[in-house]
C-alpha cells in the first residue's frame, strides 16, 4: 500500500467514474484501474462495484476511502509544517468562501494579501457554506471565511467583522420616499425576495423577517445576490443586500433604491475558520489580522454620501 494508491481511491470515491478520477489524478484510466485492483488484492477485499454506467464503492471501500482522506490530510499537514518552518509566508493557502461574500470581499482582500504576503499563493474556492465546512473538515481546504454561528466541533473560528444589511427597493416603492433610515418595524407585513435553500444568507434574511414581522415572497427564490438585485430593478419586489455588495467596484443599479436601517442594523458576523488540528494556526491568526485591517468604511453603508449623480436633461 502506498500514498499514491490512496490518492487514486479517494479520487474514485469523489468522482465515481474511472475516467474522471484518472483525469483528476493526472494518470491514464488503465493505470488507475490497475492500481485500484492491486490495492484490492493487497487488502483482500473488494473496494469497488463496477457497473456499466457508474462506479460504486462497497461499504468497506467507502470506509477505507474516508480513512484515506484523513491519512492524506495528515500528510499535507506534515508538508505544511515543514514549509511553514522554512518560510511561514510562502507556499499555498487554500481558502474557501461562500458565494454571497466572495465576489464582494475578494476585490478588497486579495490586494491586501499580496501586499502583506507577496510570496503566498492564494487558491480560492467559492462554495456554499455546507460544502466549505465539509472541505475544511476533510483537509481539502486550509481555511474558510464563513458566517457565524458555526456548529462544528473540529473547527476553530476567529471573528473578523460584522457586516450590516441594507434594504433594496425599486425607486417608486413607498419605502423609497418614506424616510432615509428604516426601523425593522417598517418591514412588518412586507414580503421579501430571498435566496434559495443552501445559502447561509437565506437563513440570515429569514431571521430578519422574523424579527420584523415580514415574510418571504412566494413563487421565487434566487440563485445569487445579483439575481435578487436585478429582480428589484425589474419592480418584482424588495430584498436585503449586505453592505459589501453595494460598495465599489460594484456599480449602482438603475431603479434600485438603497435604504439604511437605524440603530443597530441587522447584520451578519463573518469569521476566519480552520481546523483545530491545523499546523497553520499561528499564521492564520496573522492572516486574520490582515482581513481586519480592511478600511472601516467598507463595512459602513454611508448611503447619504453615496447618492448617484443626477443625469443631465437631454
């Protein structure tokens, strides 16, 4: 048994197809198939059920693949320890981030990382929270930027910042002219456009709706914040947007009026998350400090200072 064969088994467990697993492992399909067969012969058990259309792992195969992931993760940790000992600020950092934050935070974060850690290779993975947590747990990611709370005993979370929400309404909506700042009570009985299941921001928006006595608009769930923004522009309804999503380089959208909340606005709390067993803990604390050094105004709506210029009459 060798580490290469364990890599092949894990790839087969993930792709459930010899061709795709071989491609992901950068070997030919016959090579991967032969090595899996040799592993089965060495262990004396069947690991794979071969069917005409797909590959299924046996119960034993699934358990061995699960343990193989742990072994390979530990090997990566050993390599990381050696690399960080030689040069703590070089090497590769695999960072996961969820879709309603990534496109809006990364344009501000990546230049900072390049400035503070010029020799660090930052590999970015955008997935929903559940998948990022899974990849962290299995060692496929080194660190994640996720919304709190998290309920995962194997992960350590360092609070980074709190990001307020603003309300997005069409220009002719009654709330657009009622006041410059909203109270949660102003949303009582309103119906908000929300994201589909699986997005953590859906859960956060539902909490706001519950506090305000609002509900969800039935018959529509968006796949992204940008879809929500365009639905507001199309006069379909109103929604919540996180502050970073309304900051440059994001441009203002025609027929979308943004309104701040008064007092302590509804918000989401963002944290840097990594495995408690990770050898990168000390470095990741420094990495978190870099994120915290983002300009404070990025997390303040300041809508009164960001009104678009009036267009000249034709």
